[in-house]
């Protein structure tokens, strides 16, 4: 795996992680990238965990919408379908784990991740954004 990260880095792929706390009312998180970012490559939802450790979370209960510069890239899709799967057996990665959504960026972009939560308890969603500083 380390060699894959090294190859990706040499190819210009960068990544930035975000942890979004999602109360039962939902949450909107701005995904701020470097001003040098010129290309949005994709996103990965690596895990969902409960903010209250005794509560098991089903990733179907978290739904995501991703908007890049007013372009809705993901529209109200269950996190489970985008690679996050949490349950009584622990957190596993669904398929696909990395979702490519290539988009040109200007360096002054507005990238918003909106997450709704129907679980009845506050949850945490981890997201990793992949981008390039040059096209």
C-alpha cells in the first residue's frame, strides 16, 4: 500500500482529510483545499463511527450531497453506497472505496459536503478528498 501512495504522490495526487460531526439535524461542511488545487479528482468515505460509542451505526442512515461550485456531483446518496459501512462487526469498506469525480478547479472554489442523519444519534463521517495542484 505504501508504494501505491508513493506512486500517486509522484503523479501529482494530493489528499486532504475531513471529519464531519453529524448531529440528528444534519451538517454542512466546507471542504477547503489548497489555493493551488487545480483539479478535484475524487472522494472517499473511509468510515462512519458513532459519537456515542454504545450506539451501532448503519451507514445507510447517513446520506451525502457533494456540491462543487454549484455543480451537484453527488445528490442525496447513502454513505454506504459510497464506500462506508459500519455495523455490529465493526467498520469495513464497501465498494467502491474511492469514487472519481474529476472536475477542474480555479483555486477559489466552493466545495460543500452536506450530510443528513436519520440514525437518531450524533454521528461522525470521515471523508478524504483527492486533488491535483496542476492539470
